[in-house]
């Protein structure tokens, strides 16, 4: 997986976008046919990815704070995944 990402320095928001795109299901895999991912499974996977990407926390001295990089927008990533 790491080999798919550029080796140069990227900002944290772009790194999170690339990771989210890699974890989202391919739309072509959603099918009613045998062996295809059902819509329910796809939406569950999307929900889990969105939750993990938007609810990342860090601990500092017993205090927990949300850690979402500046410039990261979940809707932008989902739309980019749909278009590509």
C-alpha cells in the first residue's frame, strides 16, 4: 500500500485524502450478482471510513482532542472518488 503513495513530502491533509480514497470501495464492485458487494455492505464500509477519518483523536496529558488536518474535507474526497 505504501508504494502507491508518492515518496516526497506531502501535507497531512493530502495524505489523509489519499488514504481515504484507497480505503473507499470501488463503485464497480457494488452488485446484486453473486460475489459482488451489496449496497448495505458498501455503505457500512463508507460509514466506517468516514467515521475513522473524521474522528481521529490524540492524547496529550490525559486530554483527548480531535486531530483532523487543516484543509481536509470528507465531502471533497467522496466527490473526487465518484468522479474518478
